[in-house]
């Protein structure tokens, strides 16, 4: 294995793993998704390591997830988003995470990908468009539709202050 690829995997795997989980909603599928994307990245490492390999991995994960989703189209299992537990009574934070997780599962894979990349990964619309291989207008449309749908299916999430415990 190339030393630069190994360093990339060691440094970026935790963040990429979280993104994979948010895309799949399942720990085992997230591991499979990340491994598939990293295998694809390794095959093309010479070409991409000088640019932005993380964007390449994210795009590979997104495309692989959509491919799996199209093949299966099965309901995803409900699990909590992995985070550190706050001290004391954390039932409200847990309920909020479960509500958010369930609401994200009701979005289309593209809508979920746009929200995860845009708001969880804090990418710009241009970066999301590049990662997903689409136009900025498509990112805006999917983001708008996703937020509108979240407001309809989980109104308790609307107008809540951002909470670090959700990360």
C-alpha cells in the first residue's frame, strides 16, 4: 500500500465513516460503503492523490449508496447516530437524535446526501455539487425539498438551536 494512501486512510477514516453512516443509517453498511469507496480510491490513487482525494471518496460513497439503494429498496433499520453521550440525563438528546435519524431515513438518498454534505460536513453548495457530480442548482433544489420535507415529517426539529451533541 502506498504510504500516502495509508496516511490518508488513517487521518480521514473517522470523518468518512460518520458520513457513510449518515448516508446508510446502518453501521455495517457504512463500513462496507467506506471500504468499497476506499478500494476504488486506492485503484486510482496515483491520479487523485495530488488533488482532493476526500472529495473523490465522498463521491464514490454517494454513488455506491445510490446503487445499493436502487438494487434493494428495503427499509433501513433504526439506530441512533453514534456520538459521545452527555453526562447526566440525556433522554432529551437521545430522543432528538432518534427523531432526526428517523426523519433522515424518510428522505430520498439524494436529499439525505445533500443535507449530510451541506450541513453535517459543512460543505458549500459548490463543493456538494462537485462531490455529487451535479449542478449547484440541483443541490439547491434537493436541499430545499429535503428541508421542506423534514419540516413536514418532523416539525419538532424546526427552529431548534444547533446542538453540538448531535454530532
